[in-house]
C-alpha cells in the first residue's frame, strides 16, 4: 500500500528519542488501599507531547526534557482519582511509588432487550473508502479519536472497529475508550472504563465487542483507540492503519502522540483520516 509522506514524517517526529538532556523518571503505580499495581495508567504532562502509560505490572519509565522540570506529571486511570505531582519532587525521589485512590465511575447504562433495538447503524469511516496506510511506531499513550454522530438518540453501542493494514508486530495491545465531545468539539472525559484488545499480527477490520458494557449514548461521542503496549522486533517490525484522503469530513478525527498530549486534527496535511468506526442500535 502507499505510505503518505506526511504520515511518515509526522510519526517519525513523534517518536520519543532520549537525548543527553533528558531526565528519567521511573516507578510504579499502585492502588492506595490494596497496594496492588495498576496497569495502563495514563501518565504525562498536560497539553504537551511528553507521556507514556504504565505496563501490565504498573511500572513506567518516562524521559523528561529539562525544559519541563518545573512542570507536573499527571497520573490518571478511569477507576481511580487523578493525581498531579511536581516533576522536581519526583526527580529527587530514590524510589517512586505513585498511589491512586479508587473512585466510582457512573456509567450511563441500561438493561437492553432485543425488542428495544429499533435499527442498526454503522458510524465513522465506511469500509469501502480507503486510500493507503500510515506506517506508524506509536509510543505508549498515543491515541486516535473519531467523532461518532448517530443523528438520532439514544443509541446502544455495540462495536468499535479499526482497519489494520500490514502488521508484523508480535505484541500489540490497544484500548478502546469512549469519550464525550467537549464544547470545543474535542475528545473529553471518559464515559466508561475501556476495553483492552490485541492486534498482534492481525490485518483487516478488527472489531471490538462492546455490547457487554450496556452503554447507552444520548449525544455525539468519540471512539478512541489508545496504544498501550507495542513491541517492535529488532528487524524493524511495522504496523499500518488504513487511512483515506478527504477534505470533506470536517474536524471529526483527532490524534495525540502521548498521554495528555495536545489533540491535533488528523495529520499536518489535514486530509488523512484513519479508518475507524462504530456500530450502534437505535433504541425505541
């Protein structure tokens, strides 16, 4: 498949390269009460493309450029309260253990029966419209979010989907997040915990079943695909996400290259849209 030069340059520039001026912060994130590690916590400097996620064991390692030494790191996971800590204090700590307090996320769910489902809809980028692939090396916390507009509400969220092109990575874990649309039209707060899934060596449309969440949406929302753990082999494994070229979708898709990074509309060329979508049912 063709590789748009703008896609390649954008993600080459987003790869975190540790320089001699970077300062390293590493530690573990745990539940404040149980002391159990918390996996896949979003960690980063808000509105800056400096961030990562904790791994399955709650461990994290992040290179901080010296110009951000006076900033703060934010730690967030949807079932725990967000916490912000000064970077300077973390750099002076010999052992970093971040404790997060558990909180309750109120979900907009209902008990769904077959009789309540009125009609079935596919949202987002349609399967037949694609142009090429963007070869990417996403770092932990990078996200793609696509605005879903059902038109008629409420709707029951059934599936999320993303189209994978060439894929040679042997380990690739993503998370589907459902986010509200802010007044500025950007992805906002999470609406549910999220669902983890693997795309190692998979190609074509990858569908993620969300029906078990019983999530009902009453307004436009974002489907977000977050990269958590992707292992690139020594031979230079690669992963591409199918995209298509258009100037007619408006600002419906955004990307950010790190946890809490700044959302950007599509890509610098502003016309490459990743193939992502959702399936919903209208409710009577």
